[in-house]
C-alpha cells in the first residue's frame, strides 16, 4: 500500500498490478463502479495506474466485457491514452460499438453525450456516413477526443454551426486549432476568431482566407487581447482571496454572493463562478459544465435571476464567458433587456433542465428578444 494515495480505492489500485490477470480483471470491474460524475475521482497517479491496468486487460477479454469496459471508461470522462490506444487496435471492439448505431442519428448522439459514453461518440465521429446534423450533435456533446476525431474526418462536411462550436472549443486545444486551420469549410468569420488564439506558425494559413482589412482587424484584436489579459493577470495576482477563500467568506456572510462573483468574473475564473451559483441553487457541477459545453447563456441567465443577482454583475459574468471563449461580448443593452424581461416560467424551465428534468419548453419570445447562443469548449 502507498500511504500517499488519497483514499482506500486508490490504495487498492496500487496493489492490483501485483495480482494475476484474472484477479486484476475482477477487482478493476468492481473499482469502476466506485468512480463516476457524482463520486470521487481518481488522482493523477491512480488514473495512470488504472489506465495501464485496463489497457493490459482489454485485449484478452471476451467481446461483451470489452464493450462494457470501453463504455465504463467513457462514463468516467477520463482521457486515458493507453486504454484508448488498446481500443483503437481492437477492430472487433470498434466494430461491435459501431454496429450498435447503424446510422448515427443526432438524437442518438445527444443521448450518448448525456450518458457520457464518449467511446461511442468518438467511434461515430470517425464514420464515413456521418451526416451534417449528426456532426453538429457530436461537436456539441462530444468530449475533446471526439471533437478532434470529427475535425480529422474528411468524409463529412461541417456546417457553419458545427464549425462555430469547434472553433470555440479550440481556444484551449492546440491540436484542434491545427486541425481546424486545415478544414476547407472554415469561413472568414471563424478564421478571424481562430487567428486570435493560434500560434504564429498557423496564422499565415489563416490570413490567406481573409482580406487585408480583416487581417489588420485580427492583428489589432490580438494585441488588445494581450494587453487585457496582462491586466487581468495582474489583478488576479494582487487579489489575496482564492476561490476557496471566497466560498468560505460567502458561507460565513463576510462577503455577499454578488461581491464574490464580481471578483471571479473580473479575474476570468469562470468555473469557480458557475460552481458558486450551482451550490446556491443545488445544481450539480457536471450539469453546469455540460451547460458551458453546449454554449448557451440562457441557463446562467436563469440562475442569476433565480438568486436575484444584480444585472451589472451578470453582465460582467457574461463578459468573462466571452473572453474565455474568444467571442465578442453581446450588446449590453440587449443583454440587460433580456435579463429584466425573463419570466418565472422561463427561469423554472431552465433550472429544471439543469436539475435533470425535461419540462415543456416555454414558447419562443418575440423576435425582438433574440436568443444568445455562445458556444463553449470542455476540454
């Protein structure tokens, strides 16, 4: 046993490698049930051990057990290179999963994303018969590996909606940035967005898609973004309150929720900010992360109204979302007008979706109140 490991489950993992293969298989099967979105996650050391063990066990297992293991790891939402490499080499396993989805329908993909079966979505993203609507669904609910696989699939034509989602998700993914730079569907608007985040060696190919004015605009925005980022880094360095300290201060009443969220938004700490809202409204972290990945402002708009958050604090939160996603911030006048007009019925509908219910969606608003759809990355 290794006393440095974080919990008894991880201590078992450290000992599993010393057992015969049959005993390893039985133990790891039980261990899989102890990790998940609502349960403790393994540390980096335990994840590496689990990765190595399962990659070793996968090839000799019967096909039904291999499918179970593949889907179980997809549910954990862990990126395990050795395990996925073993799956990629196992043609029988890939065929078994692929045959389970004769035609990759968008509704099926959205359901797989909800169940976090990312091994299935990654295999579907590589299929030659993928339609544009299915590709949009994969870009919305797939994990980082799924989106990279989709970007490499030359048999599918990506719609502008799918490209927009993937460009947003590429803001923190250098591999995906390079893949998208080579996609023929990349339009001038998305190329301009990519130019703000890609390294210099990729900008030349992107600027070929833009006219002279757009190139100058991209260079100007990139310079302004660097200055603004330095300012936020200095603000974050000057701030003595960590996210954990802010949570404690909100809990003991020494800081209001609005004060804490204002500081988190100013320093672009998006995840702690939405987590703090989620704790207040009893919404699980996984639902909040999924909402960020879907790229809709409406769930967070409803959460902010549900806790009676000042509209200016909400606007600063939206600004932090947009900076993280490399998107221009919406017009504050329209944003705050929507925020004030939000009804209790619409708030309850959005919160119900976040809490796992599927209430009937409210009727669409008048065309003057446009929906804000800002896609966001997960990986």
